[in-house]
């Protein structure tokens, strides 16, 4: 699944491309949680979300004050995503909060 995404240059990848990959992996662990592929799929979702977080850093300079960025699954995948949430919450140019809704959302508003 990620092979198709990784086959494209990062500058040509869209949110929709990432979302397709995330949805495909999520369908594995939601559809068959006891499958031997469920855990690797959950890890792949976390890794893909981390990559999206790195892309946030690249896109950060293009965000206008008042922009809202939402990251999903920050509580269900704490190992890779705790750093994402902590770095947003420590940034004085952002207001960011973790919302314990479903698998966790990180809501980030750009101040300046």
C-alpha cells in the first residue's frame, strides 16, 4: 500500500494519497482485528501519520494565522505520535490540544 505512495516524489503526494493509504491499513485492523496483519497495519498507520507530521513542518510556513490542523489517532498510537503532539503544544506560535475523542485528535491552531 505504501509502496504506491512512496513511489511518488514527496512534493507530489496529496492529503488524499495519504488518506487512501491510511484507510486501506485501517480497514485491515478494523475488519479483522485478530488477523496477523492487524498489528503491522496499525504500525503502518502510525508511521504514515508520523510522515504526515514531518510534512506539517514543511507546510508550516505556508499556513496563515487561524489555520486549523487536525491529527487523528494520537492516543491510539502514542509511541510515534506523542512527539508530534508534544512539539505542537510546546510551540509558542501554535495553540494545540489533545482531545480524547475516539482514538484521539490533536487540534492545532496557528497563532502567527
